[in-house]
């Protein structure tokens, strides 16, 4: 009788609003991707999607909430590369990324940009490096969204590459953090183009370089770190959609099909392109594609984090 009940529930799914938890503050890059994706997925699901922002601990609090949520398809998590760095950074992580979830699929890959406050007396990456080296130890303020965020990972890579230890200032997301960069309250940050593009185009922050080997279509005048001779910044912030372990297969099929339609939705694709983001396609937007990439990324970032020796707990 129970399985029949589960069967009928899945058959009617979704029959009430779905909540997608974003583990960072509203107004940041992850929130932006989630709200755009929700608009696209609503078209095929014919159901309201509510975005819930649960910030803190570099995004791990919000993800932990979904690891414990009912496996009925009405509580999902949308997060990014931080899912792959958390296992190396948190020795007491309250979830196992490769065991505690069902994997719906990948969504977008987002490049990152080094930005500084408007008043900082540097105009390119080389000047930023020499300015930072000339400052007293741990006096340069570097904003991020907490240990385990993409901005944290990029900041680690920056500090180890230019050999400058900075004073990192954590926020619940880079939405609030970028306000302090614009306000000349913190010196610099590495943040995703989904958050920085509009502020760079409005000249509210200084865009120093793309944290990658090629330029970004939404901000074509910003040189890449590779243009300045630094080729090891190749961070691409991939994003995935997750459900709690043991969510029924029939529900996961509905979600997967809706996601695969959404990443082809013209409004979604156009908005992501305007923000310099690369929409996932093909096998990436499958359960297997997401889980395989997550496993590869956990292995990829572990050595860097070990070398940096910075842990959350
Ligand atoms: C980060 O990892 O830096 C987050 O994406 C920031 C955010 O989404 O607010």
C-alpha cells in the first residue's frame, strides 16, 4: 500500500510549490543563477519554485539542510564548486557530498574576476601584485563568502600564487561583500561574472583581470590573468541541482527533464550570456554528469587546499 502511495505521489508530482535552497545570501551570484533557473523550470513544472537563502559557513549550512530534508522532491539545493572543496576544508562536514544526495544535473559554469575597490591605486594585475606585496603583512582586505565558497577558493589561489597572506573578510554571500568593495571598505575580491558584470559595466568597482585564461564576453575589455602572464588561474564555477538521497526516481525524472528544458530556455540562455556564464549542455545536465564532475573536482582541489593549509575547523 505504501509503495502504491509513493507511486501515486510521484505521479502527481509536483502538486505544491518546490523550495530550492541557495546556501548564500540573496543578491549574489548563486542566488542570481537560482532565480533565473527557477523562472525557466516553472514553465515545464507548471508549479511555483520558491528560492530560500540559507547563508553561512561558506555555503555548507544550506547544503546540510537539504541533506536532512524530506526526500519528496519539494526541497532541493542549488550550489556550486564549493560542494567539491568543502570535504577538504571541513573535517566535520555535516554531509557527504557523494553519498547524501541525488544528483539532478549541472546548470552553468561561471568565470571569476578580480575586482578592487574604486579608490585602490592600481590599474592592472601586475600593479595589484606589486601593491599587495608592498603592504604590511595580512593588511590587504580580501572579501569572500566564507570558507568553502568560490570566492574563498579563488582567494586561496591568489594568495598562494602571488605569495601574499591577506586579511580575509567573510560575508554570507558576495552580494553583501561587493557592496563593501564598491564602498571602498574592503580592498579586493575574486567574484563570479554573474555578480560582477553589472557593477563593472557601471564602473562601481575596478575590474583588474579575469581569473582565467580567456576573456569574458560580457566584459570584453577586461584582460585575463593569462594576459598578465599568470596562467594557473583557471577557476570555472560550475553549478548543480541536488535532491535529498532516496528521492523517488519518478520525481527525479520529472526534475531532470525540467532542468534539461530550462538550460535550453531562450530567456535563461540569454540572461546567462549577458552575465558571462556558460550554460551546461548534453550529458553535463544529467545525474551521472553532475556526480562524475563533483567526484573529479573533489580530487582536483584537495591538493591545493592541503598545500594552503587553511581549514575551516
Ligand atoms: C561564492 O561562492 O563566492 C558564492 O557564490 C557567493 C554567493 O553566491 O553569494
